[in-house]
């Protein structure tokens, strides 16, 4: 039901347009301020390529550039609210147990794919997990931004507006990620098991080839994350889907602009929320345009992780003040006068996990007699009997999937629930 806006009813105070999570300085840094990080990994990738590094080497360095200082610490920040919280196991028992289910699924898919050559409908099971991961990652980023936007609105105070205003913000952020991504996914050639070439008959491939004048560029422009194309049902490769999603995004962008003009005219525009939604949708649309998706999506990951560290720090301080989390280790890590300790704990956990992954990778390479090369093979191994390419990723990447990937997916799982609990950032009175 739509509520007609009444400029005389429930008008928020004049300062509501400046509603913040904590303060203007805090929000300027941690809400929309981290958007400047998005170009960093993209520029770094092309600089590394200009220095003569291979695509794989440049991608791996860029991944470490973001993972170590930001990505890893932001994942471990989640666990300060879950496994370091004695109440979590009792009050969120389902989330607690699902974490182990996620780990079992990821480990099972990895082992079945790499060591037993299991195929599900012609593909290793881990490819299905990676496909699910990509879509979940996009939703996770938008859900975090939507959560922050909702908290800013709650802090601004009550205001009567059409209900679709909030839906437009969520739609424009979510839809921004997919027009270009689906366009590039439709280029995948299912007949090529190596995933190195584009489907020449696909409309998207023909468009890219005509615009670039190069069939080789079209091959490079196929949607790939971690050098793997996602597994998609046939309808997701149809041109009508990316055209429809593109049109829906364009419509949502127009509605967002109209809504923002209306709010500004009525004095209800929340600046922080507007900037967050604007940058999230604009960068979400532009980032998939870059040919190398590994480095470009690391740009969104950098902003998301930086933002998350600030938000989780604030959540933990609120929970500490309210007595929601009582644990000596939590108190030590999240001491209010020492925010650097909170970050240092996540950084230490990240470096420790990377050392474990590297050690496990070395062990896999040694135990396999070199069948799993440490950082992957230049030429793939092929089954002599069938001629089929075998799934033999680098030993370090395989160790990452076996040990660390489930930690990341569990972080998504837990936050998927926590981002529906506005009380973590909004006072009970509001």
C-alpha cells in the first residue's frame, strides 16, 4: 500500500538529512568513503601486466593485495560476533550448525572434484559451488549496503513516504551488478570444456567482436572468475535475460533519480544514504565492464571489506555497551580505546590462515608427486583413456578451497541473518 507523502506530518528534524551511523567523520570514512578503493586493484592489475607478469601472476598478486589487509580481516571480524559470543551457540543454534554444514559441502565438493574426478552433469562439483559463490557474493555486498541504508533511515526519524522509495534503493544497487555480468555470461561456449573461447553464435559475442574488431578479445571477454566460467542454466545465457535486466536497471536508475529529487525538495533526503546508494549502483555497473573480472571485482571487495570493518567495529561497541557479548577474549580484541587491536587480530588470523594454506599446498604437491603443481600447470592434465581434461588446480588454490573457502561462505551465511537485525546499529528507542 502506498502512503501519500504529507509534508506537514512526521517531518524529521532539520538535522535528519545528516543522520549518521556514528558521526559525520566516521561515516565519511567507512560508509561511502571507501569507494576510492575500487580502482586500486584494477590499476594494480594493469600495472603488473605492463611490467611483464602473466595474467595468472597479476591476478594472484592483486588478490593478495586485497585479501591480506582487508578481505581476510573483514571475514574474521564476523567471528568476533559469532564464535567468540557464548550466546551465539544457544540463541542462533541453526546458524551455528549450518556453519559446519557449509564447511562439509565445500570440502566434499573440492575433494570429489580434485581427487576422485567426480562429475555432475559434466562438470566438477566445485564449479557449482563457485557459481553459487559469485551470485551470493553480489547479494551479500548489496545486503550490507541496504542494511546500512536502512539504519541511516531509522536514525533520521519517522517520515511518511511512498513505500516503493526503499525498494528502489535496493533494486538499483542489486540490478547494477548484473546487466554486464549476464551479457558476458551469455558468451560462454558450453561446447568448450577449457572455457577459453566465446560462443561465436551468441549475440553478445557478435557485439563484442564487432565493437573490438577482434575475435581474440571476445574470447578474453567471456565471464570468468578464478579462470573458471560459471555453470548456468540455458535460460541465463539467452539474450532476452541480459536485455531485460539491463532495462530493469535503467528503469530503477530513473526511479532513484526521481525519488531523490522528490526527497530533496521535501527536505527528507538523507545525504549519507543517497551517496551510498549512488556510488554502489554506479560502481556496481561499471566494474564488470573491465576485461579482467578477477581484479575488477576485487575493487568492489576492497570497498565492501573496508566498510564492513568499520560497521562491525561499531556493532561490537554497541553490543559491548549493552552486555550482549560477554567474553574476555572479545573484550580484549574489541576494547573501545584500542580499535587498532580489533584490526590487528583480524590481520594476524588472516596471515596465520594463509601460512596454513601454503603449508597444506606444499604438502599436496609433495604427496601427489607433482600432479598438483603448487601454483597450477601451464598445460592441463588429460585423462589418457577418455581425452577429458582433469580438474587439477594449483595445490595452493586447492588448499584454499579445502581450508579457507568455507570460512568465507560461513561469513556470508551469518551476516545474511545479522543484516536483518537493525538493533545492532540502531538504539532500541528507534
